[in-house]
């Protein structure tokens, strides 16, 4: 059974009242949804909340899920919408000075961990400085690894427009990171 067919089977079981099987989908996609939310919001607590809300909303809307798309794409769309709503309400409240990438703390080499943490902060600051639509395409393409067709389904923007937007977003990131690495003078 392919992954997509397995997911359709799980969704059908949920629709019939077997809520326990939904845990399989939560387990499968919780890290992805958390990472998308974290990169969009720049705050670990808010990202956890948005991820949880996304799974709850998706479960409540399973009747609306059409089997012509991937569950992960549909779920990611829900999470992105929740992030946009959160950003509208909490504009200018990104605690960039408190950001800590969970992966940075995993290393046993303190110097490497510090370097990873600094790189993560710089990346998050750069992402947060991007306009929201540029941030979305960078996160989806380069952090989550979606292809342009999946992004098209998720964002409702043509593949060609996404390629242009991704190119422009990368250029903005390069410019921002280049400015940050230049010595003050």
C-alpha cells in the first residue's frame, strides 16, 4: 500500500469514528508542521501551539478533505493559514533575541553547538525580515523540500510565479545575510 493510499484509508477510518488512528498522521507530520510554524513565526512556543491547532482543525475538517491531494499538503495549508492569522494578530512581536533552534542543543561539541545556534539565529532573523510571501516559499522549497507542484497546490500560485518568487526571495536572503556579515564601519 502506498503512503497516499494508507493515508486515505486512515482518513476514511477517522470519518467513520475511529479517532485513534489519527495519531498515525499526527506522528508522521508533527515535526514538519512544527518546523513550518517555527520558521514562519520565529517562536517555539507559538509554533507548538499552531502545530497543535492545525492538527485539531484538520481533524475537524476531515470531511472536507478531497482525496485528490496529499494529506501533508492539505495539512500544511492549514498550518500556513494559522501562521498568517497569528502574524496578523501578533505583528511586531517576534522574540528573535530568544530564539533557540532545538537541533543546536543536541550536539556534544559546545563550540559547534554555539556556532549552530548562531547560524540558526541568523537564518531566523533573515527569514523574519522577508515579506511573508517570500518567507513562505523559502520555507516550503528549501526547508521543507516541497517541489513546485506541491507548493502550487498549497499556495494556489502557478509554478512559474513560484519559481520567480523563490528566486527573488533567495536574492533578498543573500542580500540580508551579506549585510549582516559585513563588519560595521
